[in-house]
C-alpha cells in the first residue's frame, strides 16, 4: 500500500473531475471455488477500489459523497468465528484511517448513504462503474433497482473517463512498482529458459514459472501461457511433452504485492538451438519489436505505431516470399493479419490489460481515435490513441502460422493477391513467435521497463540456454 497522502490526493482529484453526486466503488467479495469456505486464492481486490481506497480485504465498498464532501469506507468487522480461523485483522475503522477516510459504517448502512434524503439533502447523480462480477451486479440491483442487463449502460461515463484519465498516467511510485513486477518477470522467464528441454512437459515448465511469482510474494498477472503451439494466442500449458526442433512460447507476468503488473513474452527453441527457418521468421519479429523504440513517443498515436510495425513486417515477409504485392495496399486490405491477428499492444498497470473492464473504447481510444471493428486483426487492437508521458503499453508483435486460418483464407480467396498460399502450406507445422516487453512513454521517447532484459536476441537466447 502507498502512503495515506497518495489515496487522499487521488480521491480529491477524482472528486474534482467528476464534479457532483455520489461515487460508489465496490470492492470484491470472496469467490467460492466449489463450496463457500473453499475460495479461489489469492483473493484479488478490484483495481479501481485499490487505486482510491488501498485496502485488500474482501467485503468493502468505498463511497465518495462529492456534494457533502464526505468519504466512507463501508464494511462489516469480522466476528470471533472468523478470527479463530484467520486471526485478528484490522477493523474497518482502522483500515479507513490508514487511507485517510473519516467515516465508516457497516454494510447495512450503505443504502442510506445513497438514498435521498439524508440530513435533509437531496442526492445528486449516483456514479458506479460497469460491474464484471455477478455478486456486484446483485448489490447494484438491490441498492439502485437496476437490472444486471442494464447496468453496463447505466454506469457513469463521467466516472469512467475520470478514472481512465488518472490511471493512464503512471506516477513515479507506480513506475517503481512496475519495475519490481518486471524484475520478477525476468526471474520467471529466465527460469523457463533454464528448465525447458526435450522430454519435460509444458505443465512442468508453466508450474515452475508460476511458483517463481509466488515465491516473491507476488502472483501471476494472468494465466501463464506456455506452449509448443505458439500459433494459439492463449495456449495454456498442457501435459504435452516438449520436443526437440520445436519452438516454445512463454507469455507470463507477475503482479506485485501492491498489485502492479508485468507482461513479457519470449519464444525460444526447446533444444536451445534455432533452425535457419525459425531464425528467418524470428528475426522479423525481433526487428518489429525493436522498431517500436524508434517510433513510440508522446503525441504519436499507438495505432500509427501498430501500422508502422505491420508495414515493416509485410516488407520482410515479402522478402521471404510469403507475401507479395504493394505493401501499403496489403496492409490496408488487412493481409498482414494472416500472420498478426492481434494488435501491437495494450495499456498496462494495475491490470495486465489496464482498465479493460471499464470499456476498451474509453481506455485505448478516444474521440479523436476510433477503433476499426470491421477488419479482422485490426478489430483486436486494444490501444490506438495518442501516447502521453507516463503511459505504459506493451510492445508485442508476433508472426503465427495458424493452419485453420490458412485454409479458411485460401478457400475464400481472401487477400490472395497479397499472400503466397503455396508457400504458406509448408509452414503449417511452424507454430508461432511473439516477443513482448513493457514500454514506458518518457518525455521525448520511450524505454523498456525492467533493469534486466530477458534474453531475446537469438545469440543471447542460445548462449543463455547453453549455460
């Protein structure tokens, strides 16, 4: 947790941005796994609640009454039966004092805080965020009478925009946490490289990677991806045995004890040595990955960075004979999405896809920059708007050979003027390659987060895996 002054300042700024009314920020409740006492572990608090109220305990709600200039932490103190099992914990009043909140009350008092009149004052607008958990949806329905099917549309746009504005730009103390997450990510990925070899299972490597995060007091920032089938975007570890000659793709990150994330991807040969065909594709992804450092800076749209990378990738794939025709026309037609069916990156911070639950249209886009939801591949671009100093975005180009997609496009003739389908047939057993790092936008450019760089240049990977 940061200092009390940090949370006081954040709530003050939020009140100024929203202007009037009552803000309700719902913390998360425990999530039973298969019966009430066996909950999913570790408990994860809602990120926006954490950002403004800092406390990690379940069963809390933060209320900011802008009109009456009051702040409340709502929740029930645990009873003696819970103390027997879990030990003593801070009272709700103690937790409120730790983050500079003056008022506390049990959960039964919540409805009276938002129902007019209280103390003779009529209430202004009620601001809440779009819920993503069903228990929160029930709370909102009980409090406000809004059916879950209508809550996303009823959520406060002014609150969403205010939170996106604040959380998008990372402060110095947040950047320090992101650097810590990157350091743990380094340990996770280098462990994967050290233990990957023919004969072990994907599950074994994935489990060791997760264990590294836990051993540093953190946990995974998302479900670890580790697979020989790199062409599957979210290929979670299976019991498949790693085979010599194949590539392994590891996409993993850590979430620090203060809930800031890292997100890295590395692709490396199972036996520690690239084949020439693997190197031909790998070097294109490597060049695209590094190119972002040259073009990403304040004032530049990340959508433009994405398409600059797509054009570079198309040029290099033409040199290998996998693509053909005019580069700009090919990218405009979306032919590159045969190989890169996702966007270049996304915002990152307290969530690995930062604030995605608030609506990607508000996080990665704005009134100036709108998403293209019609074109395959481009419709998966999560971040397009102009970069600002303090933004943290991922840089994750990839090239994938997806057999079903090759078959589908060849059958329909889609982009056939830009693709060499005969040569593509010979790559159906290739898999996929992705290289990903986390980029901080600085005053005049950008830099990768993390003091140590996880090996990604081919020579460095081979030397590291040979140790």
